[in-house]
């Protein structure tokens, strides 16, 4: 995708993991996974929006690509391909017409090689007129940011870092040093798990329990609105069960969480967002 101040030129559609799932590239069986040009061509392309990241990494004439991010489906492929990708604040971009994994947690992100280009794209794409309706996100209304300044803090999670590979950690520290110097940022070291456990809201203090609630959000809509009609249509047409990729091969056979479980999960996620 190329962009001018008034329009973008769409040049193609990238491959995505089957049903935008989190399956690893080596488990793609429906078609060949996207080719990652990074890491001597031996790195996986990760999952979901893999094609979007691999395309930007592989074609220098391609300025941007877009993809969906529910759990980490833009950020992870971007990281594996060595390009920039984002998950915007929930609700910042309408997902109307997009096949859902989760109506309440799906977002749309941008991938590019240049952070300055990303900032320019975001100015045109993430506008109040395209915000997702709160009836979809079940979160408080977004507050439009007035500042165009770059962030001033970089959060360094000590419960996940440093990296175990010393050579990889050296590269990370070099990047952090260059980034913080260039943008005059400070590095704030904090423990993410402890921060969650110290919140004053009992429902979200237990990190594993919080993840369990997110898993409910990440499965309910697809197991309710996508899997049943697809499986019924396939069986009617071909008389068999489809050759789904992992993890959909097993997940699509599972019953969806109940309406009560889904409502409870939405409530816990909203409390976590406000905490």
C-alpha cells in the first residue's frame, strides 16, 4: 500500500493464517505460509497477519500493510520480520465488515519499515469518525489525544527481560539505547506481573485468571458466529469435516463459552482497562 495525503493505493492482499488464528507457520496445511526474508530466511513468519509483515520486509516498494491484532497478530509478525507494527488502543478503528476472532478485542494495526511513515499513516487512519462503537468494545469512550509528540517513556518489563541469549540481549540493549537517546526518552523498569497483582480490583489481581477471561473473549465470537455456519456449509457441500489448520482443527469442535461466561469476561476486562 502506498499513501498520499488524500488516498492510498491498494496493491494486493497478503496471506493470513487460516481464520486469523495463532497457528505457527509450520502448522499451516491449507496453503504455504508467507516467506520471511529476515534471519537468513530461516525465521518463522509467526501467525495471523504474517503476510502483512513479510510483504513489508520483502518488498522495498511497499510502503505499508495492514492487519488485524487480537492477541498479538500484528505485533508478533512485525517483530519476527524486523519491521514496525502496532496494536492501537481498543476501539480506535472500526472493524465493521472484518471477519472476527473477537468483536470486543479485535483491532486493526499498521505495518511499515519506517516509524515516521507509520506516524503519518496513523494521522490519517485513526480518526474519531472511524472509532469502533462502544457496543462492540464494551469499554469506556476513547479520549482523543491532542498531542502529536512521541512517547517520553519506554517500559522495560523485568519479569520478561533481559533475554536469555546474551547476543540477542546485546542487540536489544543497543536498540533501547539508540531509541531513548534519539527521542530523549527515559527507561522505566517495572514488573508487569506484580503490577497486575497489586491492583485494587480483586477480579484482575490474578494474572492467570485474567488470561483465562481473555481466552473466553478470544474464542466466543468465532465459536458462535463463524465455526457453526462454516462447518455446516462445508459438510453440506462436501460431506466431510474440513482440513483445518492447528489449532482450529480441534477448537472448532468445542462448544462456545456461555453467555454468562462471556459477559463476566467482558466485565473483568473493562475493570482491568480502568484500573
